[in-house]
C-alpha cells in the first residue's frame, strides 16, 4: 500500500463528539483508582480493526501518566521527534516496543517510559489498563494507566522525544473537545475516521486520541 502523507490539522472537522464533561468528583485520584480497579460496564470505542491488514502485529505498550497536581490532575504527553520512521512529530504517550525480557505489558510501559522521559518508577502507581489498540504501523498497543506523584525530574531522550508537556485531565475528559475527522485512503481503499483533541499549540490525534476516548468512556460509564 502506498505510504500516506497526511497533515491532519488541515482537514475539516466532520463533527464534535459532544458528550458532557466528566463531573469534578470523577477527576480525583481516589475515584480513578477505584474505577480502574472495579470498572462499571462500558463499551470500548475501537477504530477500524487493522488486524486483518497485517499478517503479524508487534507488541507494544504505552503509559497514560496522570499527574497529581495541586490544581488538578493532568495527563503527561510527549511530542515525537520529526525524523522518526513511525508517527514522526506526533503527540504520543511515552512507551514503545516490548522486549523479550519484559515480564508484562506493564513492565514494557514502565521501562520505555523511564528510557524515553526519565520518569522513575518510584513516582508511579499503576491503576489499570485500557483496551488494546492496533496502529497503522502494525503495533498492538496496551495502554497502561498510572498515577504520577510529584515532584519528579524528566529527561527527554533526544532521539525520540522533542518535547514533554501536560494537559489538564478535565480538558481531555470533555466530549466538546473531541473532534471527529476523516480522510481518503490511497488507492481507493476507502475512508478512515479518527479523533483529534487540539490543545493550545499541540494537536492530539490518532492512536493517542483514541486511547483517551476509551479512558473517557470508562470514567463516564
């Protein structure tokens, strides 16, 4: 299949998801900890299942780091460097490919996070996982949700991470900030839809936005 060159920020907005923002009591660390441990019945919102297009998927995991700030919870995100082969310049969670010595997806997420942004494990409390996500780069990604306790120091791995920043969880957990967009695939292969959550100068979209949508659905159920 031809390689797709896409600037999602130039695409028109098809729709706004529009669900109500999460109430403030659901944006507390204790509430998240309880909900992830004992989730209510909910239906994951999965994008087009790409498994059939790839004969083999590589395992990966990312950390969804929720930082406990005095002014409220935030989500820590990275912007990937522009020269990478996959997802160059995109906003992503820290994480990466599984290695043979990793005992679990949680281990992969924690190891990769420490390697990419220098976030030490002593600052992290893993509280659950989200549904696996298949990416267009043929990865099967497990999102691991963790609470992060400041103060902590971060060091970006210069080859992979261009910038590290935080977004208020309240902003991301509001359906009015979830834009639905779409584009035509090459060679007449159809049309693909995705979510975007622009925040200040950062354009959060694709797999990262899809994982945040599932966190939203889990917390609002």
